[in-house]
C-alpha cells in the first residue's frame, strides 16, 4: 500500500462542469451566506433569485450580482433562463416547489434541502414523481462533501483502517433553530441528526438497526420531544456506531467559555482515524489517523484550507452540474436520500416504542 506521506487525498472536488444556470429560491442565511458564496467561488452562474420576501431577494441579488429578481418562487421556476432550481425553503413548503419544477420542460435539475419532506411517504412520492418526469432531483446532504468526511471515506475505502469496528459522531453545539420548526412535531432528529446519520450511511452503507433515545433541551422554549438525541446503529458488516446530538451543550450565559464542537472517531482492526467538523467554530474541519498498514502506527494529519461552509456546497452543486452534462447518476440521488429519511423514520419509531427498530420494518 502507498505510504501515507506520499498519499494524495482529495478533500475537495474538482469542478468538471459549471455551465448550467441556477435559479436560487430563498434568501436566508444558508442561501445568502453559503450556497451563493460557494457558487461564486466555483464560477457557477446564478441567473435569478426569489424569496418569500422580494426585498430580501433583491438585497442578496445586489450582493452577488444576480441579474433577475422574481417576485415569487413560482415565477422563478417558470423562467426559461433557469436550468437548475436550487431550493432553500422550509420542508413543509418544499414539495410543492419541487413538483412545480418537475412540471417545467426547461428545468434540467433540482437541488432540494434536507429533510426532503416531513414524512417518508411524501419523500417516496417525490422520488417516484421525479422518475416519472425524467428529471434529476438531488438532495443537499452536504456533510458528505465536508473535507474531513471525504478524506475519511478515502482512507476507509483504501483499507487503511482494516475492518471497521466502531464509529462515533459527537455534536455538542447549539443550533439556531428556525422559527418554522415550532410548527412541526419533529426537531433534532429530522433537522440535525440527518447530517450525521446520512454521513454514517455514506461511510458504512445502510444500517440494519437503529435505537434512538431523547430528552428535551432546556434551552429550547417551544414544545418538542427530540431535543437531545442519541442514536445507536448496527451495520451488517458488524460496525457499531453512535451519533450524539447534544444541542444543550451546557450553560452558555455571558462570560461562560464556549467549548462547542462536533467530533468524530472511527476505529478499525488496523488503524484509527479521528477529526472535527468545522461548525460552529468556523475553522476548517480536521482529520488525523494512524494505520499499522500505511503509517507504521504513526499519526498523520492531512491539511487543507477550505471549510465545510461554504466550500462543501461547491461539491453538492458540482455533482448536479456534472450529472446534467453527462447523463450519469448524481452522487446525491433522491432514491438514496429516501433511505436516509427511512432511517430517521426508524429513529422516530424507536423513540415512540422504546425499542430497537430494524430498517426492514420501514418500507421504501
């Protein structure tokens, strides 16, 4: 096996295609500060924007030099200059926008936010409707393009850790819950654990079983059940994994030093890899690993200057651009995302019934 010191990792994607014109729906933080900044860095053309508040869309358009501001999202979807519809809207409103885009002949691809829908049944329906329309529907599972997760995947796939035995993702960080979540009956598992559970599927395939336990978060003032969440997953390969979403993260009054973090660790029969995700600190994600097969048991730390936010979002849009250009399957397919939603659904069933739930109990 090639030595780790000579090994060339690919923490970020190479932009292979950038010619398809994007229409952005949404003008909040994730679109204004992350999506559009990533597209600016990559050279992806954004030709139109719309939001629930046209004035917000106009302000973002001025910031990024977007030539057209539509008064409504539906008006943008009907714009023949738009090849790709990029949606950053609440999940209860997203399916209607997806369906409107599926009906437009000129729309070549759709990038949806996660969760794709509020129920597994609606996610399955969208999968089937996209297939029937012959349209590419991709879901923005951007943690798969985080630099540390990408390099970890490369290390695992090269066999440098041997047989993977145990994996953990530990989040101790406070999200800024959007106001629209107050109207849902689902909180952390559907809106935050979705990152980590999907990343575990990306690394190890579909689990066969999940056990999820929760308690309420003392800081979150609106009614909820799944505040702090811990999920244990068993995989057919024998991998045991734990995903923890501690959205309490301890008291955070004025003067209290913050130690918020997201860390991960993967242990195998021939090596160990561990790292951090660069949110909420704003630093680049990190990875260090030691392998008896390739590093003589010494710790090796690949480095990069890019960040999860915004650079990972280049990869999310690039895979869709490339799919449209080549006719190949996207890396982030709607069919695969339905399986992530099925895993979340199994987690909620585990919460309700206080038991492990096998994934084959959840039809997809």
